C-alpha cells in the first residue's frame, strides 16, 4: 500500500518543469490566486557546485547583477523581487570582494491579480539574467527564459 500511495501522491502534485543551462537550474511552482487578491510567486534557482552568480546588488560597474523579470501580461501587477542576502566572495588574484549567490536560492515576487481577470490558467514568461563565475574567471552574462503558471480563481 505504501508504494501505491506515494505513486498516487506524485500523480496529483502540480508539475513544475525545471529549466536549466550548464550552471543554473530554475523551478517556479504554479500558484493560484483569486481575482483582486495578493499572492507571492516563488522562483527557486540552483547554482551548480563550483560556481557562483553575482548578487542582485553589485559594487563594480563591470559586474552584471542578477535580475529576475516577470511578464505580467496585464493580468497581474508585480512588485519588486525580494532576493536573499548575498555572500562575500574574493576572486583569486584580486583584493576586492564580490557579493554572490551559490547553492540554492529563493526569490519572492509579490503580485496582485487584477480585479476583472477571468478565471483560468495563465502562463507568465520570466527571465533570469545572471553572470556566473568560478574561483578564477567570470563568464559572459546569460539569460534563462522560464514560465510560471498562475491560476486565477
């Protein structure tokens, strides 16, 4: 019975397709919100071991900050993304510190569904822009496109 219950439970869980490139993997769970109500979108990204990405706030004009954008398609209004605190990292051969993310990161975006939005499931396009580095080198910036599904009730 235990295995069947687990299989049945997995069958009814919402599916969150992960989007990945060679360094970062993104998952964005589907959310539900009533028309006219507030909610939060959580976007999770994981940085491959041995790498880090620049934080959303940088202290050098030549470093590209991590940004997260959501195309609201006029069904919701989105607030400013809330990023976690960054870690200090010293790149080999330099005297300055970088502020970076590594491992698993959660970014939260407050939203409000517009009052007259029709019930239904809507895909919202998202973009994560980041610059990754390893212990010696920073690489060219990348953009990962992903989708968040929002159900309006």
